[in-house]
């Protein structure tokens, strides 16, 4: 391209730069920028915007300001060598996009104060910030828990035609910070179905379902009809409290009101039934979807299969998996892990191994989780050597065991009557930058106690307490039993 004569215009170069940006190779764009300049091709506002965006994506806001300085003389932000006159002569005048890119970069890198000042500067330069610019700053203030500042900015903007998405942003932030009362007051000023839904969902997730229902009543009084999102939030609230009969009443009510449940609503109900071990009712809903509802998604299938495995219905779970494949739904990594874990825990270790090998051959990038599941499965099946071999394969695959992997291994060795080997594994955790947590300490201490290593168990208990951990109920009970039967304190 650069060998062409005459040289390509900046428009053609911008197409190339834009394509490289889409591939997220921001550093390459920066390097090409100077080369284009050396070719004698003048940059325009669009190419400058691309460069500013790249610097912001690379978290180099200072360089972004330097580029902006070539477009406008912003003395408070710029380095002394900024050549405004030269840039102006070459036609560089920043537009709203350039300002917005820098504003977004400031917010992304946590420069909240500078973002607010920059917003003021934009206004002072005659650029009225649009809804995107305002939302960016308000969201930044919200994420930094500066809700009062966000509200102050909102108050200033009331005369400028504020759109509901900014209100929604604030309400969401308030709810996340436990400021439901303030959020409700704000809602009363500018209600719409989206903002109501945000508030209903937040109350339900906090277990305040009764208050959420009051909000829905207020919606209806204001002639704002609840939609599928509203009803789904209420259904979820009841499910989280294991009040499935109430969840079902809301589910039936939405249908009576002519609001068809979507797959999220169905999946929420199914998940609630599964957690309550009411698999038959979950399957009734699943069959209802199959007849006249939305298409079941991967989440729906995963929820049901996990419940089936937990209830020991292995063949039913495998049959559902086959139906999932036949329906055209593509299993995700969660599906594979549910199957792997279910097969291991129900003693179908050979089928689990075949699935694991299929996962490897499929090109999936496997992390430590499937290995841990399989190691645990082999340990429980009594195949200690196979589990050990699989453990040693981790490093060959670029993986490090995590605390769960170690706990599984240590627990199984203790149960096999090998506390000394278990303790060697416990001591080697630091070699993989994996320090024992409370669970690991408790597992190891219980292993010592059950194998009559009372002195070592006591020493490790003291070490655990010294590191800020405490014995769980099982460990404490074992110690109490030991004290009672020995008729003396082992801690003296």
C-alpha cells in the first residue's frame, strides 16, 4: 500500500487502521500512525480519533491528551511542546467523538475527578455532551460509590432533557449500595417500566419480596403495566426464598394477564423446583415449554441434568443430554462439568473418563476444574494410583493444582490410612503457590485424628488458629470426643 504512487489518501489508511483496531491490535495502530505521517500523508480528525481511542485502550490517557493537544490547545492538560498553531493550520479541530473517547478513557482508568472536569471543559468549549457522555460520567461516579455527586450532576441536567437510561443507571447503583429508600424517591420523580424493573429486581435479590410487590402495585396505580421482566424478577425472588407455591402463583398470574413467560422465567421456575428437589414439577414445566413455550436453552438443560444427578437419576440425566443434542442445543463447558461431576459422584468412573477424553479431543481449553473432578472420582473409586498419575499430568498441561485439588487428594489419602503421605502433600502446597485454607487445615487435622495422630493434630490445630482459621463443627466434634474418652484435655 505504501509503495503506491501517488500515495493513498488518509481515508484509505483510516480503513486499514480501523480494521486493525477491530482486531484489538492497538499498539500496531500507534506504530503505523507515525509511519503514515512520515509518508507525507496528513491525518484528519477521524484518524486522530482512532489514535486517541488506541491510547485509551492501552490505558495511556496521558498520550491520548497529547494527541488531543494537536487538535486543540488545552493548556491545563498538555505538555509544553504542544504545537497548536501548526495543528490548526493543518485543519485539526476535535469533534464530539474525540472528546467522548477521551472522556471514556478517563472513566475507564478511574480518573473520575478529571472526567468531571473534562465534561465541564467540553461544555465550555461549546460542545454539548450527549447522552453517552453524561451516562459515562454518571456510571463512573456510581461505580466509585460517589452517588451524591452523581445525583448532583443529575440535578444540573434536569433542564437538558434527561433520558431514562441515566435514571436507571443511578437507581441500579443505589440498589447495589443498599440505598433502596433513595432509589425509591428518585423513582417517584421519573418512573418508567425499566426503572421500576431495576428496583423490583434489586429488592427481590435482597430478600425484600414484599417490598418489591408493593413497588409493582405502585406501577399498576400509575398505569405502568408490569412486563415479563417484572414478573420474572418476582418469580426469582420467591424462588430464592424457596417459596415455590408463591412463585407459581406469580407465574400463573402473568399468564392470566396476557404476559407470556420467556425462557428466563421458565428456567427460573425450573431451577427453583430443582433446588427444592421437586424434580417432577420441574419436568412438568419443561414438557410445557416443549409443547407451546419458548425453546429450552442450555441453562434449562443444565439445571435439570444437575438435579437428576443429585437425585441419583443417572440414566434420566443421560437421556436428557441426548435430547439436548437432538434439539440442536450445543453443550457448553458447564454442561460437560455437570456430566463429568455427576458420573463421578454416582460411581460411573469409566463413562466419566470417556467424557473427559472427549472434552480433551474436542479442543476445549480445560482448566483445573475438570481435572479436580476426575481426580476426586478416581480417589473415591479406590484408584489412587490413577488419581496420582492424573495429578502429575497437570504440570504437563500447563496447569497448577488449586486448593480444592489438594483438599481432594489429602482427604482421600487420609481415608486410605495414609496420613503421612497426605501431610507431605499438605506441606508441598506452597511449592505451587497454593497456600492451605481453612478447609485444607480441617481435612488434614481430621485425617490425623482418625488415624490416631493426636499430637500432630493438636500441633496443626494450633498452627491453623495462629493463621486466623478455626475448626469447623466436624473437627471440633472429633476433638471433643477425644477429650471425653481420654478424660483429659489434649490441649494442655
